[in-house]
C-alpha cells in the first residue's frame, strides 16, 4: 500500500520534529534513506520515532512488526504507517 501525500507529509513532519532535523526537512523525499544513512536515526531514536508515530496516528506497532526494513526509506516508513491506518 502506497502512502497518501497527507500521510507521507505527516510522517515526514513527525520524523523532522522527533529527530530535530530542522533545515533538512525540505530535502527529505520518499526515496530518502533512513536507517544507516541518517546519522540522527540511531537505535534510541528509532524507538522515540516509533512512539511519536504511534501517538500522532493513534496506532500501535507491536514489537514483532518492527524491523530494519521498515526504516529503509522515508517512503517505506510512510507506506508502513498507511498500512497500519488501513488495518
């Protein structure tokens, strides 16, 4: 499931706010690599980001659904959130 523009924009906003990316916000696209490429996204930040996404979207992400794959790119993360919203 591909994320809507609204969901993508919201996920990007939560990411920017949680990781305090400031000026980098305008450079983040669906293809922006996250885990392993975005220095601010370490293991602690992953958990903070997931918590922020859960709170913002009113969803729950069980531990067994969390994987490095879902943080491959910003688009993949947004698609994952869209799938949780549709469930």
